[in-house]
C-alpha cells in the first residue's frame, strides 16, 4: 500500500523559512515524478513544484527563487525548502506522486501539512 507522509509544517513569521518533507513507502520511489501542491482556505489546489525522476525541476511563478524542491531516492523522500515566506504562502501543502507506465497513470496524494505564515 502506497503511503505519502508529509511533515515539517507549522507557524512561521513573514520572511522566515520552513522545510517540508514527504516520506514515501510502498512504491518504487525513483520511478515517480514527485510534486508539491498547496491549497489555501477556500481556494483551489494549486501546483507548487515538481522534480522528475531525472532530477529536473519546475516551479510555480509565485514561488520561483524562494522555494527549492529536492529528492533523496536512497531515503524515499522529497523535500521542499521554503524561504522568504509570505502570508500568501499560507496553505495546506500536499505531496503528490505520479508516474505513467504502459499507458496507465499511477498517482498518490499525502494527507497534507499546514503551513501558516503570520506575524
């Protein structure tokens, strides 16, 4: 059974930093593109960043230059380093794993971790 477990969320002041982690189990982690999404109160779930199996990364414009996604295939983890945090970064952050194999897609979500940016 695939599990994605996020950690590292919390309350931080504007301008501060947080590091989110997502631990994966029950899957061949290195075969999956790993993503972070977020959902603000009363808002849609939106893409934040992803990292492919080859290590290529992509970011939402709103977080470019402030957030960094990384993965450790030996530890089955994906991390999101968030710097220069703004109140508008407040959201529940979700880990998402995706792969395609033989014209089938496989995707899994974590349960989310709350990030609150406030003074």
